[in-house]
């Protein structure tokens, strides 16, 4: 009995780490939850030598986990979309009110400044993405022999 509990808990943690730690491959996005659960079950069966009862239990656990994770991802996506829509609506209302306050030339200058600010933010994000991406292995900064002494 202890072995069964130990094996089940090991399977749960293994399955959870497989579900959480790995990004979803593009071919996985087209599969049904049942297909994904069957793949996970087959992998664990191969690695751990599960019997038929364990295989069924692992399949049910994997299916439940995958369905919960899919529901969570969908809720997060909808929440993000709702937030973005509300934010855009707020910004549009503020823009309309500001347009009524400023004259045409002032509003045009405001728009130009806003576009420049957006451009700077986008450039900064692009630089941050490039810094996070693994490069060709060239170290940043001056070569070690040119570094000032401490």
C-alpha cells in the first residue's frame, strides 16, 4: 500500500512538472485533452512500467490536470483581453476629453509627443528582448585587459 501511494504521488509530481515546466509545442495545441492525457500516460508507462490499473489512474489524473490547466489558460486569456479592452476604452475617453480642452495645434503636438513616447517604449522592449535572447557568445563590456583597476 505504501508503495502504491509513493508511486502515485511520484506520478502526480512527475506529471505536474511535465505539464508546468514545458512550453506547449505547436503540435500539442491541436490535440484534444484526451490525446494529450494518453501521450502523458504512455510516457509514464514507458518510464515507470505501470500496470493497467495504474495506467488508468494516471490517465484520469492527466486528463483532469490538462482540462483544469486549459480552463485556467482560457480564463487568463479572457481576463487579459477584458483588461486591455477596458484600458483602451479609458484611454479613448481621456483622449476625447483632452481633445475638447486643447486647441487643434496643442492636440497635434500632444499626439506627436505621445507617438514618440510609444516609439521609445517599443524600442526599449525590443532591446530587452534582444538582451534576453542568447547571442553568439560575445561578452558585453570592455575586454578584460582594458578594464580599469579597482
